[in-house]
C-alpha cells in the first residue's frame, strides 16, 4: 500500500552551481557531477531556474490579515460543503455522468486564485473543476444547476460536472480529456500576450496528466515564446488508482520544466498561505515578461477519483491521517483561533455557508431542464 507522502517537507534550497564532488563505491573515489555550469551564461540560467524556489523558501507564507485569512477559510469551507452536497445529490441520482470531487484540495484553488485578477486572468483545468469555479467567485447556484443538468446552469445544463465554462469569468473549463487543457492554456496565454492585456493564464493539471506528451510540447512553446502562463500540477498522489510512484519516473513534478528552462517551485498545497505566497512569487516573474513558471502543489484528495471509485488502492488509515493531520481547513481554523478570532465567528461563517449551499441545491432541484431546441445551440465555436 502506498505510503502517504504528502505534503512533502520543504526541501532545502541547493546552491546555484556545484563542483564535482567525490563519492565512493567499494572504497574507490569517483567524481560525481552534481551540476555543471561550464558554458558562458549557463550559470545565470541555472540560477534563474532555481531562483523562484529560493525566493519561496526564504519567505514561504503569505502575510494575510485576519480578514483575508477569514475570507480564505470561508472560500475553502464553501468548496468543501458544496462538494459534500454534490456527492449527496449524485447518490440521489440527481447528478448524472461523472462527478469528481475536490475535497482535500481546497487550499490549492483558493490560494492560487486569490492572487489572480478575477475576470482578467484566465483559468483552465481538468474535470475536477467545481472548486476552481467557486474560488473564482462564480455563483454556487449556477454551478449546482449545471451539475444537475438544468437550464439555469452556467453552461445551460449541457456541460455537466466536467465541462463547465464561463467566458465572463475567464474560466475556460472543465476538460474531460486528461492534459488537453494544458495546450489550450498556452493558447489562452498567447491571447493575453497578443492583446498585450497584462493577463496571465493559470493551467491546472494532475500528476497523471503530467506524464502526457502534449504537456511537454506546450512547455517548449510556452518557454520559447515567453508566454504568460502559470502551470500548476495538483499532485494529489494518485491518477485514478495509480499512485504517483507507480506511474512517474520523476516524482518531483516541479523539476519537469527544467529541460525547457521553466523555473519550478515545490509548494505545500495543504497550506493556503503557502500556496498564495508561492503564487505571488510566480506571478511577479510571469507578469514581468519572463515566461512560464511551473508550480507543483502537493495535496491530497480525500474522496475516490470519481463518485464511482471505491478507492481500494489505498488504506483508510492513509486517508484518515491526511484528514487528521494535514487538513487545509482545520489548519486555517487553528491559525485563526491563535490570532484571537472567536469560535463563534467561525461558526457563523459555517452556518452561512451551509445556507448558501442548501439554497444552491434547492435552486438546482427546482430549475427546469433545458428545452429541446437547446440541443442545437452552442454547437459551433463563437468568438471569445
Ligand atoms: C487522454 C485521456 N486518457 C485517459 C483518460 C481517463 N482518465 C480520466 S482521469 C484519469 C487520471 C488523471 O489523473 P490526474 O491527472 O492525476 O488528475 P486527478 O484525477 O488526480 O485530479 C484518467 C487516466 C482520459 N480522460 N483522457
């Protein structure tokens, strides 16, 4: 059974360039080249690749005000309660097709997207998309109505859980083809650069998707053209039932851009303040015209891959350990308590969120299904 390895302990920053160091095998000293920096200019390149990780290591956590941390807490609670309710509606047969819950990963979407300019910067992700939409301020009623296939849904009930979209919010899906959102994200980033609008695209993908060839073709082009794109690997430990170690030769996903001169950052995705801080470092670099950044966010999904997954590939103890010891919402709650925010204040937030989610579910259940002529709309691509 796979050992729970997330979130990984922060690794110590390495020096920018190191000399040959001796190692021994059977007593004989042999030189091991750890890193070379012999070509003119290479040293700078090596430094650039590591500089963001070093900047992040020096200052890991965002200095949030109490109000900001409360807001992050509220958003994470909203995602969790929303997802729990979606799971119940799925069980009742009110949600059809696939449904992938985001429970456990809330700090990622909230930490990253709180640093973006909503409606200006673009976001694109895979099929586990409800949390990213909520984190971008999209009305929970419209998301729930989409999940239940109703006309009032954000994609008029025709997209469902995996294919939601809102150009108004610059949220570009919701994609069921693993990894497909990565080259599409480069296209969105190209659009920002072409229009010179100062926007950045965040393209999220999973540890499983990170093994797709199209990801690396995209890395090459994005780096070559210095596209304003933040690649975010949400390493939740599993691609369906395959643990990272079973499916990936390089399990440190933040290193995967090195061959394309894309700086990488290794981030604890269970700490919303660490995620936010790392995102700011990355965005500063990207917005200054330096091209893409790759962030690995180490996180964990508590529920099965989708609602139909009994999750037999891992132990209950592993999941329980993550829930008990690394939960992003509980961590934020504890931090707020330490700052003197009262239990009552947080209970009020919890109560308010339960109400918001209950209203979203009622709205979804009471909305009509799309009319038949809707089958013929949104078939061709328009201008965005
Ligand atoms: C091109 C393609 N291959 C396979 C699948 C089937 N599939 C759906 S999800 C998934 C696992 C992806 O895992 P990961 O990228 O780690 O994302 P996570 O589900 O953990 O968020 C696979 C193989 C698919 N949808 N598309």
